[in-house]
């Protein structure tokens, strides 16, 4: 058994303990509240991390996409583990979507308990986490405003996936990424009322564009064609060190 990662959940710390049974889809999740918040574990890796930011306005479905990508990447043979950093103090840690799938009421109660606001301390902690993590594939889920706080958090990110229900919102997020030198990999229309996905296609500008339908909390989305396609893109690039 080995410690893979930790992430903060409110005043507690989420520890993902993994052993050989993980390869069969099982894991143990421990919530521990008596570890100092200043504790830090960084797992070194010989390759530089690919740090992918999920960007887009509020209520686009970023948390659903985050969980779908995580699940889809984990199903790909030989793919690196998709380490998630929740960079928005909205109470929806990496644990949230999985908890919704099992017990929506408990998930809602925990979210309300852990929800907070951007503070200098929160921004510094998350900024340091993004900067220092050295795993091959990192997904950073940020808040829905291209703010100064998010600029600081994403200052060491390398790539981005943009998600929006209103495609007219993409330009502000392109500008956000351009300012920080972040390469946009994909622009995905979150089509809540749609029935099917439009699988992303690579444009002449090097950006994949497509759509994903009906991102709804509590519904598994890892099998959506667009989510699977993005997972393959991320896993492939991470394995190649791009």
C-alpha cells in the first residue's frame, strides 16, 4: 500500500490510499482532520508535469467534465494517473462527484460545510500546489471568472481545455490563457439540452473543437464520446511528455 496524493477538503485532508486492488477499480478514501494544514507531500516524477486547466464560465459543467476525464483516463491502459487539483473554494473537491453518485444528500451537506471564499491564504496554497506538483498529468479545476486570483493559481499551468455553454464566452478565456502563456488544447461547447456529442476535431490552429451534451451532477459521463476523446488526447500527450 502506498500514499499517492492528498488534497485539502475544507479543514480536512483527503488521502487516497492505493494498493494493488486499485487496478481492479477499488480504492480506499480516508478523511483525516487532525493533520496540520501546512503539511505537504509532493511525489517527484522524472518528467515535467502536464498541468491542464479546465476553464470556463460558471455552470458550464466543469466539475462534471473533471470527474468524467479522471474516470476516462484511468480506463486507458498505460495512462498516467490523472491527479486533480480543485482550485475553487466552492466546496466541490475531487471527491464531490463520486460522492454525489453514491449519496447526493451527503455530498450536498459536505459541500455546504466546506464552501468558503477566495482568501490570500487559499490562493497561495493552491498556487504552490500547482507549481510544485510533479506528476505527469495534472488537471486543475478553477473558478468561472478570469480573475487575478485565477491568474496567480494558473501561472505555472501548461495547457487548457475551455468549456462553455455559451460559445461567445470563449474569447475571454482565450485571452486569459494567452496572457499566461497557456496552450489551449480544446474548446468544448457544453450543450446541456443536446442528445449527442460532436467529437472534437483538430482545427488548423491546433485547437480541438466539439461539444458534449447534458453534463449533469450525479450522471456518469466518462463514456461520452467527447470525454473519451479528450482523455485519449491528454493521456497521449502526457505519456509523450508534450
